C-alpha cells in the first residue's frame, strides 16, 4: 500500500470533513522571548472551528486555555477553539515557539508547513506568502537558523539519520541542506520545489515557467539530470509522497498523482477525486 498517497488523500478528506476551504486553511506561528517565571499570557488565536496548537519550550512548563490546564511538558500539542493561551513555569523561559494549524486568522497571514518524520522526530519548514522561513524546525530541538534571507519556497524529507531541506531562491537556485549544514546547490530556474528520499535515491521535483521537472540523485551532491513531465497544462502546486516516488500536483482545478520512474519520461496521468463519506 502506498501510505504516502493515502496520507495525501486523507488530508484532502479531512479538509472536506472540517468544512475548511483550502484558501482558509493555514499556519499561524510566533516566537516569544524572555518570558518571566510564573503565569504569562502567550496568545489568543483568531479562527474558526478546532485549531491544532503545537508549542516548543526549552524547559518544562504548564499551558492553559483560560484557567484550564491543557498540556504540560516541553513539546506539547492540544486542540483549541478559542480563548487566551497562557504558560506557567517555575523558571524564566528564554525563547518559546508556538504554531497553530487550521482555519486561523491573525496578524501573521496563513501559510503552509511542509513536514516529514524520521525515527519519531518531525521536522518542517514554513512557506508563507512567497517566502520560506530562514529557520528549520525540528520538534524537540531549538529552531535551526540558516542566517540566510531570500528563500521563496521549501520542503523537507527524512534523510539518513536526520533531515534534508530543499529551498529555492528568487533566481531559481535550489539549495539542498541538512540540519548539520552539509549540502549542494543546483541552478535549475525553479519556482517551487518538492523533495523525497527512498531506496532509489533523493527525488527532487520542481516547477519552471509552469512546467514540471524531476530528477533522482543517488547521493547528495550528484549531478542533476532533470526529466520534464509530459504534461501541457500549467502546474499550480506539487508534492512528493514522503519515503516514496509518488508525485502529486494540481493543475486547472484538478489533482493528479503519478508514480515517478527513473528509467522513462512521464506521459500518462490520473485524476484523483475525493468525496465526503456519509456518517
């Protein structure tokens, strides 16, 4: 069974079940610094319906919605549908990161988080309004600052014992970077990028002037030999199923799925339609 494809379809189904329009489904996030000991207000997130909230704290703390304790620990998750979020700790907190996913509205406009998991650890990169954050986020660790500005879009996949991030800049250069700083760069003229790692190698897909290309690298730093997808429409978005070679992309209001191969170019296409199940 292709679990990557199944996860993609279930994500679409979840949006339908929650009644969330795709243009309203996004990410709100903030970093809070120099939080004193005791009880401190963190945020009141504006939105509709259930919102998933993730918080990373470098020390143990209690988290409340109003006066109700909803989570305790360093890395916490809870479902939220309104009210003030507070933190209470015995020690000052130097820096705390909070992220919310769902139908959120706030001063930070909704974006999209691309994520993957390796050995029960999750890493993600945030894309927002044509900008990719200069931070890599690995749950359970401090955010990794690239000290680089100007990335427009990015993705992440499990790689060896950690993660590999793919980011493209305004010139179309694609940088592949591990959390340890190792990497490679390719001048591809890319507008957006997706990445996956499996037994065949590192799959890198990207759009260029509305067309879609992909390549397979046996190892990081190999020469890039792109293959163009034999499709005449303009590509809106693309994703690679994590841990596999499944390509999902949207074009003209339709969603397509294709299992990529290293031996031949692509010619056929598959329409994917998701319908709501009656309870």
